[in-house]
């Protein structure tokens, strides 16, 4: 299961310098257009308070006149406490690790901030020694090296000059997005971060982040669907959830990843004459569409009803789904650039169609992460990114309470086939059961693929929800060990979901590692249940049980 990271564009409010940030935010806050868009008044007030805080605490936030800021997200708690998340640029170049969250009391008083990096950004020049074409060549070499034995075609790369503040002292770098097609016509992509002075590789990661009426679905039985009448027919488009819709990709592929967009596979909207969709089998192409639309509905409802989030980006706008993508494509992914979910049909031996409920929750949660903490998809933060999708995607499955796909702590169990050799993609109670994932933190865990380093947080979440030891839940047997031999008592999955969501949206930043995740979740537990509460102490115990101290 996967998602694709993209450089954010027009969704952000751009400013030019700290003073301009204040002026722009104040103007936006009191303009008629802003009042039309900002429904709760406290959110508008938060923007005003945060703008003032940037001026008053610029030094503490590491801001200089060479930098500009833009608002990524705003959260206002029920008690009026405000949390405003920012990105920054340096001489108009994106700063990787420049993001921060400003925390304000109900009266707008500055409480502090979470910064992805404490470094002050100051470069002798923003002119690179390494040329853009050379950076592109290096990224294409990395793409080919990451796909050994494959013949790639239509390969292209697009370098973007950035400031890297994630890997030590800030430096000028090329962030190059490289993409191509394999022999089956399915997409491969890789992002390479290169020192713009020396040409040395700083980091690299996969840009496709894998995981592995009513309708008769493939996996969830017969499910209700909200649709849109169109003449004498119906469209698989939900007007109650931001006009989210599902279309047929017709087994075609695209090259629209990251900042590269050469072609996009179609998303031909599914229609039906009687508003009864699918047959529950792959013989009917709309059956997979039912699963995808249902997964979108349940994910939307989970975030809205449990966390008060209005849509994936928090703006009430719906995403869309493409099913039947590619040729025997063993993957599914979220793509920020189209704000859409894409599902392959699987090869029938390893995977079936990848439209299961927890897959939808997993992938769409990548969209939530992208519009909140923006966890960098490499190292420990990359593991936390994947774990966030596993944890909250699992919460979606439990929330749906579907008898045909009951809640469990297995990831992707519905889509795996006998040729996969396992019963699920990942196992939260003991992640190492998949043969690769880490049960516990160590200093080398950040060197693992992010789908395997995620095991530490997945294990934490299971222990926090259900506790350690052997037990059977919903007919599934679990036996979760601890690093320190301790016995952990769970607090229930509902509380785990609330703690993790608040940590993600209020305290985590792009560079958060496992130690930072411990702090973030403890802060979230303190906010929700109080310092020294049973929940707070359980969070600490569960992290210690996976060797994060």
C-alpha cells in the first residue's frame, strides 16, 4: 500500500517575509472572502494571534528577514487553545525541516512552539555548483538502481532547488523527483536529495510509498452508498461527503507523481441504471468501485465523527478514487497532486484487488499526514508516517464495524492470497511476524525500509490499545511481547486513536523521530486526559515496552 508525496502548491497562503506574513494574514482574516471560508470565528482569531506571535517571537522561532512563512493547518481546541502550523521558505526556496507549530492560549498568549529543526537557516549563496541536469542524471541513476532487473521506459526527472535543514546544518540541495514505467507499464518513482555544492547524495526514498443506493462489494458485503442522480441513471458520487467519487482507470497508468505529470490515467465516473452496484465478484468492474467508495465513506466518517475533521484536508472537499489501475498492479497509493486514491487489481496470486477497507483508511491517512505533520518519508520519520496510516487505517476498520470485515490488528489481510505466504501484510501485535519489521526501537531502525521501521510504532499502538500477552479478539489470536519484560495494560483503541491523531496534528513535525513521537503522544495524552492520568502513564509504559525511552 502506498502514497505519493508532492510539493504543496496553491493550497498554501504565500507571504514575503515576517512583516508581510502579518499583513497578509490580518488582511485575509478580515476580508469578506476569508469570513466566507472560515466557518468558526476562533480559527480566524487564531490566524491573527499567530501572525502577531511570529513578529514577537521571531528569534525564538529562528525566523529572519530572509525567510517567508505560510500556513499549512489550524487547530482550535474546545477550550480555545490554538495551534497554527507553518511552512517556511528561504529566499523563496522551500526549507525541508523548516516547519513549525505555534501554540497559543485561548486569549492568544504565546505558549511555545514545536520546530522540526532548531537550526537557523543562513546560507552563503543560493546558487548551486551542481547543475540541474546533473542532479537529474544522478536521480535517474538512483531510480534505476532501486529497480534492479527492470527495464524502465519513459524515465524523466525534475530537480527542485531547496534548503535541506533535516540532515544536519542547513545546506543548499536539489530535491529531484524521478519517475518512469516498468515493463508492465506500471509506475516507479524515487525522490533523491543531493548536495547542490558537492553532488553527494544526502537521502533518497521511494516516492510511491507501498504498503502493500447500495453495492455488493468484494470484501465488505452489501454496503449503503450515497449517489448522485443523473437523468435516468445514477453516478457513484457522494454529495454528502464533498462529492467524493469513484472512476474506472481502464487498466491504464499515468506518470503524475510528485512534481512530474506527463499523463494521467482516466477516472471515468461509474454510473448505474438502478442504483444497485456491483455483484460481489471481479466479473463486474463496479464491484471494486463499491469497495473503494465504501472505504472512502468510512474513512471520511471516522475522521469527521471521531476527530471533528471535515475531509482529508480538513476543508470539506472530497477526494476521488481510481480502480482497475495498471496491469496486475500489486499496489494502491494516495497521490497529493490529484488528491486521489488509486487501486490496482493485484496479480491474483500474491494479491487480489487492493480495495479493502483498511487499505483505503491507510492510504487516505497519508493525505491527512501530508496536510498536517508532513512526516518526511525516510528514516524514523518515514516509519512514523507509515505507522500513522497503519494505526489510523486500523481505527477506520474498527469504526466501520462491518460484519464481513471485522476489526483486527492485521494490515491488508483481505487482499493477500496464498501465494503471498503470509496471512497479512503486517501484524501490529508482533510486527516481526512479517519477516522484516522491527518489534522494538534500536539505533539502526531508521535504516530500515519505512514499512518495516513502522513496526515499532505499530507495536506501541497495539500494546497501548490491548495490552501485552496472549489473547483472542474478534476471533484473531494475538500474543504481544515487550522489550523490557513488562506487562502492559491497554486503555482501548478509541483512546489510542484520539491520542495519536492529536499528537500528529498538534505536536509532530516533518522531522519527528521515535523519541519525538513519545514526547508528542505524552503531550497529547496530557491534553486529553491529564498529566499523571492512567492514560498518560500507559503511553509512557507502552513506549518503554518497545524500547523508546
